[in-house]
């Protein structure tokens, strides 16, 4: 939308991040302002972050500022503590205001995430558009507004804004996914914000570090290889496949020659994906992996679809999902998903943690049909146990299906849930609504630290291994003793 309308002032007493003092349009008069209406669950919002960072770097030192307006979708996203974690995780430095009760959202007539509005130095809204992929349009607008403002003599001295320094001293930093070796002696974990994959034995000792350090898309030996916030890992024989999420790539780790190579993806995000040889196809935020019969299934969160990599033919192919974001069952190509983020195969079924509809879906790999196990819509969520027809989840990211039991990392409920596929019921194993905790408090061995937005869960030897993402830990839950513990990792 292009035109001019007076920008609405920010409400007073709202919470701000990444600025020493609350900002206002009056303080920012004479600046070009980009407002980013976002919510931290939204993959399309995440896709906008590199573009906003690019603009910030290009116009650094100019009277230009990006302000994130966090208008939450989920209950969990309204908590300032959780928003701060999201800012740390995605290394967001520009100022953020919490849009309480979506007041700012409504005042600007916003209807979807993300929406970008541009305010000129006079305080007028001259551009407003929803959706990702706006870098060139925004750059064109800014290139007009700044010279025009300079010619009119209305530009202000660039406001100095606090830039946070993010420090993490833990061994893990926002761990994403877990995969066990075929013999169960070790597991791989995506140490997402350290841009590396760790191989850890059951005593907690780190046996191998793959990649690490600064972000990048670099193949080669383990020490020199680079990833960018990887998520899904899948250990198969002497290879570990990695969903290198923010590189929009699929990587293969060869454990015999200790090397990493890119087997799919170009390093750039694809918006409309095309089938073809892996190295030539652009992917979009691959988030998790599952393997069956030489087909490596990929949760393509960025396009709301399931794709697969043919290991033998080395080709990427579309499998399920039309690309529209919703919860629609039926034939593979007509069904709809909403930011699929977790995959697991049990027999003939591929289970999907379908995060934006707070649902669990399953695909019959023989019949080619998508069905909903739990979940009802994009704005239907909660924490309800009992019959699956009434069950509620909140943005689950991880799923592990084993012999009819479907373990769910119910991320925004800070919980681990289990679905009994035969009885069609769900119950909570770890966590209670509104509380980041739960194990037996009367047990002396009980670890009272609760889960905090866990991203994955894997069953091994009657223990659930949990990627406790915002606590920067791996946790274990003993299914016999019903005790939650922290898995100690030794460097």
C-alpha cells in the first residue's frame, strides 16, 4: 500500500527492548522509520530479519531506524521474558516495542505477519505492505526519502540507540534437535546458535565438534566447516544429515572422512521451490528430517510443505503440501500445512509437528494421504489433555513416534506430551499449564528446573532426551521414575 497518512504515536508505558529509553515519533522526527510488525513464532517474520539487518547496515550513520513492533499471536509470546529470549536467539539489535493487546497493530490497520510500514521524516506513513521479500522495495523507498528530506532540510541528527551485547557462557546455546547413533552409543545435537553439531556419548562427554564459531556456509573438514543456526539432525549409518536452517541448505556429515558437504540448497532462500538436482535447488528454512527407503523427508517450514531428498539420485522433490498455510487434510499435493517443524516415522506413517496450527499431523506413506491427529486451526491453541478431539497444543516443534506412542515437544507450553495413537488420547508427562516445571517435587532426585520452550524430544532406553532450548540444556525424563534431570555435558 502506498500513500500518505499520519503515523500513530506509540502508546506510553509500553515495554521496550534494545533502547535505553522509550522512543516516540516526536523523538524520531526527521528520521526515516521502518516499522516491522512481527511475532517470534512466525517463519515469514524470521525471513524478514536478514533484509532488515541489511538495510540497517546500509544506512548506518543516517537518520534511519528500524523498530520492531512485537504483536504476539500465541499466549506464550506475550511474556516479555520470552520475547527477550527470541531477541537473543535471533540476535536482533534494533529497538523492539511490545504491542500490548495489539493496540499498535490495530491503529495501523495491520492484518497479517509480517507487515512493514515506512514513516517519512515528516511523520507520515508512505508505505505499508505485508509479506516477506520486500528488501528491494524498501530500499527504493528509503533512497527517495533520505535525499528528499536532506533537500528539504528536515533530516535530524541520527539518534544513537543502544545496541545490546549478547553473552552466553553455557556449553550449548539454543540447542535445536537430537538424533541418536544407530548403536545408541552417542547422539548428535544441533547447537544452533553456536553454529555447530556436537556428538555426545552417554556419559556426557563431547566426542566430536563439527563446525562452530561464526555463521557461514562452508564445506570441508570438521574444523573449517560452517553452519548457520542448524536445526534438524538425522544420524544414518556413517552419515549425519543436517537441516542447516538459516543457510536454507541440506548438509551431509561424513563421519569416516570427517568432512561436511552441501547436498542441497544454494545458501539463498527460495520462495517458489523447484525440483531438481540438490545442489541447484533453493530451499526455504528446512527445519527437521526423517528417513525411509532412501527418501530423506524435509520439513520445509518456510514454504509450509514437506519435501524429500532422494539419497540415491541426489535430487530434491516436492512431497506434500500446496504451499498455502492452513490445516487441510487430503491428498498429498492438495493438503495444507502451517510451518512444519518436526518429523518422525513410525511404520507407514510420517508424523509432523505442525507448529503454526498447534497440531500433530500424519501422512500415510502408502496411501499418500494427510490426516490430522490433533489441532483445529491457525488460532486454536492451549494446553488440554484427554480425548484427541478436544486436545490442545501450543506451537509444538518436536515429535518422536515410537510403536504407537507419539511424544511431542509442546514448545510454547513448556511441556512434553504423549499421544496414545490407539486410545486416541493425550497426556502431559512434563510441565503444567503456565508453569515452566514439573517432576515429582517429593522426590529427592527431582530437578526443579522446568522446561523452557523445548524444541525436540527423542526416546532412548526408557528415557526421553529433551532439547531444552531456552535453558541451553539437554534434559532427560525417566519414564519409569517420572523424574526430570539435567544431562550433564562434559567438555
